[in-house]
C-alpha cells in the first residue's frame, strides 16, 4: 500500500555553525559544503554558542517536540496496511514540516527587524510580516535610544566559541550598552510568553565577548497574532549563573569532541 508522504519542498537543513578567531562566520566552505568538525580542526575554527548549548538537555523543548509528535499522530492515524516503520517515518515528516514552518516564520520576523534597524526595510517584500514587525517598531520607538550594531559576530578566544548577536544598542532607562536577542513565541492573553533558561545562557555567552560586560535583554514577539512586545532584562545574578553553566557546557563540548580551539594557532612564530 502506498501512503503519500508530506511535502518536503520547504524542508530546511541545519548544521553546526563555526567562526574564525577573527570573528568571521565560516558556516560553509569555499566549495559550498557545510563546515564540519573536521574542517574546524584544520582551520582552527570555534563552535557557535548554540552548538555548545546543544550539549544541554532542554526539558521545555523536549516536551514541545513530544507534544507536537503526539498531536500529529492524533491528526494522522495509522492506515490499514501501512507498515509500522512507514507510519513512523510519515509522522516524523509531518512534525518536521510543522517545525520548519514555525522556524520559517521566526526567520522572516527576525530578518524584517534586522532590515528595519538598518533602515532598509521594504514592507512590499513581505506585507504579511509587517503587522508583527510593527509591534517591534512600536517598542523601538519608545525604548531604543541608539543602534550600535546589527547582527554583530563575536568570538571569545580564551574559551573558544563564537556567535552572532541580534542587536547591540543603547536603551532608555538602561545604563550602558545592551545586548538584545529576539524570539518569536506563540502566546496570547491567556498564555503569557515563557522566558526559557537557554535564552539567558546564550546571552551570558555573548556578554563575555565584550568589555565591559554589557546588559542583556530578551524580546518576545507573539507568533499567534500581533501584540505588544514583551521584554525581559536579565539580572546580573541570572547572567552570572548562566555564565557558569555555559562555561561547563563548553568544557563538555570540547572534551566530547576532543577538540579545543587554540587562539595562538594562526599567530606568526618568532623564528
């Protein structure tokens, strides 16, 4: 019996992101292929913050994935004559399709915010996203004092990791520089947004690439319908605890991969 599989045309592939010691993104090689650990060893690249945090179990994310899979099984029951493995593969396909749609929306909102911060946004390119972008614009007009950098790549040479910060800015009511990370999440009047631990872990890592250590903030844009942006300013205590956890995760990553980037790898010798 032939069972139609979900459309894979929108499927997205993902891979570990890498950075050079100079702070340049090196996610792909010159031949277009994704950068791998093997390339990193030869080129002395550092892993991304998200790659390191992938070593840590995230209960909320695990539950969300499990709930999504159960929901797909309920919506698409087993069909008579369908092999067990075929049914399992079909459900994974549907779940992956939903995940890609959610990630696709988040990427569109993220890109729209980036273009607006750079003064290059064109509403005509994706008018369906503008109502969600407008919630950020309203927040920015009230709170954003000065944009310092957009999509800033950073590296911590001492610990050996890199990443890309959504926004570095000055914010009204906040002394000094602030690192801002955008998130999209399904929430409404009945279900408020959740500020996950992994968000502050990520920001704490970015924070340790800059001196003096800046403030950190997460912004949540509703993916349910356009609503006022919700912000969270992480406290020094929360950031310090998050840094200790990230440092430990970095050690686990390096030991499990048997690879510790060397910041002196490309330095000229004295001879």
